[in-house]
């Protein structure tokens, strides 16, 4: 599905990514975990073809970037990020915002086909927000906005869904509602890649984790093998104990350096 091989990304004198190798296969769902500035979002940008490595290769859905039309590959990738949300118009109705996902538009300037509206409403039902279909996007809470973005990304029925810190800025209640919707993606034939620096967001859906720090890959593989106190301390510079509850990791902080 996604193969990042020998990835180096250099800007000026800064080595943002240093020999990163991540291989995501069909049926796997991955979390990229690390501190702010560790290089996680840059990896997502490469998966989407918005950035290209200084050295190394990026293969997505059988296409090697630099040797294919990246725009065509993106049609099979759903993407959720704050930067994308900021490009949307807060005055547009929620159902219109969701409907734009059908064509990867930012907004409509013509009549929306009824069948597209019907699919958009079904997606809003899926994330339990059909009652907000006629509301302007700007009137929604942060949690509701994130769920609208999830519904929008699923409109194109993507093969891959990439999410860049979707729970950022949410309170505990809204975060857990969003994570419940994300966990339900296990019922779909879709590969999920999720970026976060919060270990407790690794819900049962996720099968694999890659831990990144200062552009280097600390560990990558099945979550039970990668999420160890030693690896977490190396990434976050803090001592923790780790417990699993209902296939979800929880940490207790012992101390820092």
C-alpha cells in the first residue's frame, strides 16, 4: 500500500528525515508517533505527494512518486489536516462541505447533484451529525468540525485515509467521540495512517506503530512490540510505565531527564 524506502529530507542545513523506512501493507492501520517537530507531518506530506524526498523512494498504491501522475493517486487518498480545514469556507453549509469530498473541491459554485447530497447526508449520519446538515460550518464545535472532516474524507471512498493530529484541540469528551468514529473504520476496506503525539489515542483499530524522533525512526512494527517504556522514553525523554486496557495503551509518567 505505502512504502517509504531510505527516505532523507534535507532543507538547508537541517536533516528533517534521516534514512526512514516505513512499509504499510493492506489490512494494516498505522500510527506515526512522536514529539512535535519530529518529522511526522513531513512523512504524511510525502505519502500525499506534496513533498518529495531528497533521497529515497515513495511508492503508494503501486505507483512510484516521480514516475506517475500524483494527482491521480491522490484521488484514492482521503486526507484530514488542520491546514486543509483552514482552506474551507466557514459560511458554507455542513452538507455542502461534506459533499465537496466527492470531487476534492474546496467549495461548490454550482448546484450540487442530488445523489451527491444524499451520500453526504448518509456520511453525516455515519458520524452522528445529520442534525447539523443545514448549519454553517463555522457554527460547529471543534469536535463537530473534526467529524465533518472525517465524513468529507470518506465521500470519495478512498483506499487510504491519512489523518494529521485530528484530535488536536479537543476536550476529553469530544476526543473520545471522534476516536470512536475512527475506530469504526475497522468495518471498512481502508488503510488508515494516523499522526499523533498522544499515546492514548492509539485505539484498537490500529495494528502498527512507527516512533519517530528528530527525523530518525526509533522503531516500527506491531504496536505491542513497538510500544515499550524504553522506546517511549527515547522518543519523549520521559520515564513512564505502560499498561494495556481493552487493547489500548495507557501510560503513567514516572519522571523526565
